[in-house]
């Protein structure tokens, strides 16, 4: 046991965050605020028949992360089909590069970004030719 089954991304501006993750990754959202007792939107991240998990955007309960501070929690990484296309979408939607694209030789392309809420996340494109 102990397998990850859900994630939460803490956000300051719910509508801005929904737009960012919806536009970049194609996620859809369900309002679960009544159950949570605060602004809380379930994030459907893909088809139920595909490997992966769903999560949520929840209203931040304290201050946003400081710029240039190290990760002090978990960093979620999303699998993508095309690294460069996804990076362009991230930038168009107001994201910023936290750690530029790099090769995991013989395995994949990886990189990290900051979303519109100051959270760090990764993207990962499998590619046996990465070097």
C-alpha cells in the first residue's frame, strides 16, 4: 500500500489556475467546494483507461511560495507527447522556466516550470534517443 492516488495543487487565484492547467494540459475541472468547505476543484487529468491519477486545485491557505525558493513539498511531473509544444503552451499561459529542458540519456526529456501560482512542476517526454 501507499500508492499515490490523488494530488492537490494549492492556488491563490482559482480561475487563473484552472485556465493555466486547462489550456496547457487539457485538464477539466469539477466543483467539489461544497464537500471541501472551501474553493476546491477536482482535476480530471486524462482518460480513466490511461495510466495516471486525478487530483484537485485547492484554495491556498497561506502565503504563496517565495520566488527562487527550493521545493519544500512534492513536485508533480506530467507526461507529455511533445516537450517543445508543451513548453510553448506553458509560456503562453504565463508559466516560467524553473529548470530548462535536459536529457535523461536514452530515456526522456525533462524540465521544470513555475505555474501562474508560483508552484513548481515538471514535464517529461519519453524518448529513447534523448542525449
